[in-house]
C-alpha cells in the first residue's frame, strides 16, 4: 500500500517538475537532480537502496526550502514524498 502511494506521489511530483518553466541556473540544477532522484525511486530495483541514502533525503529537504516561495505546489509535492518515505521508515 505504501509503495503504491509513494509511486503516485512521485508521479505527481514528476508532473509538477515538468510544469516549471523559466528557472535560474541554481533552480535548474536542483530540478535536474530531483528528476534523476525520482527516476531512481520509481525504478523498484533501485528504490530500496536509494531511499536509505541520507543525502537523497537531505536533497529533498533542501529542494522543499528552495521552492517554497517561488513554486509552492512543487514544494508541497516534494514534502508529500518526504512524508511518505518517513511513514515507510526511511
């Protein structure tokens, strides 16, 4: 059940990422990193190893802060993923 919810949240996050239009260099770098991380999380074989990776959680938390003012929907989507991961014990 939690895996399905995480997958749905990742899809929502992916859609939000695709909706971000013009960005500065820093935001572009954060977006690219998030896209890569999401791709790895969606891949079931890599998900367990990636999710236990503390730097990933740190990057997601930093992204929440980075997007909070300019892209609140994106920030909220990332926070939902973090909450789901926390509920799964990561």
